[in-house]
C-alpha cells in the first residue's frame, strides 16, 4: 500500500478543525442563540461570508502550495457546492412535509450539518485509503457516478416524499414519538414518557439525505484529487455554507428548472474522468472549466425559462417555510 500524499500537516489539520468548531460555536452561541426565522437578507450575508472564507482559504493554498492544489480545491469546492444544491431540494420537501416552523429550521440544519462533518471525515479517509490500496475501485466509483448522473437526469421531475420512506416508517416504529412540536426541543416528556418531537424526526431525515448525497459528492471529488486534506476542506467549506444557501434559495428553487440537468452532467463528466483516468488525463484547469460551463449553462437556461414563463398562483404545498411558527 502506497503512502497517502497530502499537503495537510498536523498543524494545518488542527488549525482547520479548530476554525470550524470556532465558527460553529459563534454561529449557534452568538448569532443564533435565540431561535428566529432567518430572513433573506441574513441568509445572503452569511452566504457571502462563507463563500469569502472559502475563497480566502483557496487563495492561501494557492500561495502556499502552488496552482495545483489551489485549482484542485477550487474544483472540488465547486463540485460539492453545486451538488449540495440538490440537498436543498430535499430539505425543502422535508420541512414542508413535516410542517417544521421556519423559526426552528436553522436548528435542525445546524445539528444535521454538525453530524455530517464527522460522517464525511470518516468517509473521506476510508475512501482515500481504499483507492490507494485497490486502484480498480476508481473504475467502480466512476461507473457509479455515471449511473447516478443518468438516474438524476431521468428522475429530474420526480417528486420526493422522504417522510413516507422506509427510514421514517422504521423510525416511527422504533422511536416513541409525538406529532406535537414542543418549542425547539428534539425530545419531550408526555404522560411520563420521553418522546421524540417532529424536529428530531426531521433531523433524522436531514442526516439520512446527507449520507445519500455524500455517496455522490465524495467520489466526485476523488476524480479531482486524492489528497484527504483538500477533499475534506473543500467538502466542509461547501456544507458549512449549506444552511445559509438553503434560506437564500429555498423560496426560488422552482426557478432553477434545468439545474438538475446540469448536476447530472457534472456527475457524468467526473464519473467518465475517473473511469478513463488511465487513458485520458485532464488538467484541473480543464475540469474546472467544464464543470463551471455546464453549471453556468444550466443556471442561465433556468433563469431564461423562468423569465419567459407566465406567473401562476402559488402552491402552498411547495412552500419551504411556514410564514409563522406552528402553535403547539
């Protein structure tokens, strides 16, 4: 087994993890210590903060280690950021189906993403170790991404119903729960019994959806680099900004009708890049350009279609946020 090449020293790993926990503590302990509905303006400001921090970190890698690692991080970040948009589609459905009040949605996403940090770290190190030991797995990952991209394209108009899936049915049988919200609590006591509230059930669905999306996004970044530090940091920067991106985009998701087509194209491209790694070598700059072009074209086409589509009466079933907290 070959040694894993990485630019991440123990100091850099420690500093990055400390930075992540400091930002999370600042987020929950200061800015969101009191539950409130996240406004479009606040979401936009936080999105700008996370993107700026990500680009600043990218600039540091470029300066410290050169164009190679810098380009790899930027490409990996763009892949993960674009694929995380698909998470938003599912989060919208989960919160709508579970009738989670807008005031508590940030709390659910916060704890869901916190658990995702640990999960993705495990998956990244396991994936890197497996690829270093078993080279043939790269073809398996490539084929998996191609099939996933094709499936996403075929099912791009399929409506998700995670609240009726096997996970939620099993959870309701195994975990005693109540259909009533009790503030921002995940657990409550009714008639002497400790029960899970709908917030905990929504959290389980959010975490399960992240596991499924991680199975796509992490192998996709392996098509760009196998450096665990670059894979991990690009992943984490993308999902740390996922909460603010959700509140920024959730109300306008219907405008991006061709986005899933673009995402499917990205998955097929990176899957083919992995499957043909021993035959065709594409530089990080070319990979970045192709991914940016595919995503940009899908976004522009979506906005043009939305502009030319006559407005219709809003459908309350698709609203991502409730206008006011539900009363328990």
